[in-house]
């Protein structure tokens, strides 16, 4: 239906209330105008209106980074959000995953963050699996068998499918895996990929996006590593080959 050229006072009031409610939901957002911040990040914003917001569920590869363009610790999610010109809300914790609770076997898993799904974002990106080669047993990490990893990934993606509206674009990233504990990369990635596809979600492979030259400690991306993660996701969103 064509929008009236002069909305009623009641309609205008309702729109303002909705805008305020959306503003209150965001926990971590970009702070500048979309096109200015995209330029500062060295990217070009696509056509306006593709998305209005972005939510990320993740581990330390998301949690440890900031939203300062050009900073050595600018997050991949910040680069993507500024490229798209949308605010980004994060639900991320170091050491966590679909199966694994946070660092030192404390904290939570992805499934323990219902707020991420309740926010009903336009774009939901799930970055995880890197820690799910292990689980906590008696307060210590132990190698997780494939069946345990698959059950955890399946359970979380079931919850996502049940909670978010059909209009939400859900993208599951393959675990961005540096050299540390790389012997588990292929098996965990295969499980995450299979379950993402089985649930009808988009999967973006991050195999080889990180290597010894793009991490600072064997696991976590440096500035170039975060940029490479962002570029691969942006290429997927724009239908190009990474």
C-alpha cells in the first residue's frame, strides 16, 4: 500500500515509539553515520535499506575486539557493520561455543544467550565452533567426540530456527581457525557446515582465512585477520566470490 504523504499524528507517535524501542535494544552499536563510518573503515556501503540491524553471537574472535575504525583491534563485525551502515549488537564471550562454556570452564554457551534471538534482527551472524573441539569435564577441558559437538550445534540451530522470524537472514560462519589446535578444525567445521545447511541457513566457509601471519597468538586474529574474516562475509552478502 502506498504510504500517505502526510501521516496522522497517531501514526507519527507510534513510529517514534517504535524507533525509541529499537534504540534501547542495542547493546553495542556503531556511533557515527553509516556512510562516514564505512569510509573511515576503508569500505563502501552498499545500497541503503538492505538491513536495518545486525546481531552477532560469538566467541573471543568477536568478544575481544572494538568498534574503532583503523584500530589494531577493530573487530570483523565492526568492519561488516560499518560497511553495511547498520548498528551491531554482540552476544559474545571468550572461550564459549555451541558446546563449550566460557574460558576456564566458566560462563555460558551460545544457547544461554536468549536475548540474541529475542531481538529479531534483520541479519543474524553466528561465529563459533572454534572452541567446540572440547567440553568441560570436572572443571577441565576434554576432547569432545563428534556426536557431542553435533548435538550441541543441532540444538542451538533448532532454537534459532524456532525463535527468529522468517524475515531474519541467518548466516553461520565456519570457525575461523588459526594454527593452534588445528587438528580439530576440519571435523568441527564439517559438523557446523552440515547442520547449518540442514537447517536451511547460509554457511560461509572460513577455512584458511586465518594463518600464522594473521593471528597474534596462534588463535586470535590481528587487524589483517579480522579484515579477512569481514571481507569473506561481505563478499558472501554481496554475492561475490571471497
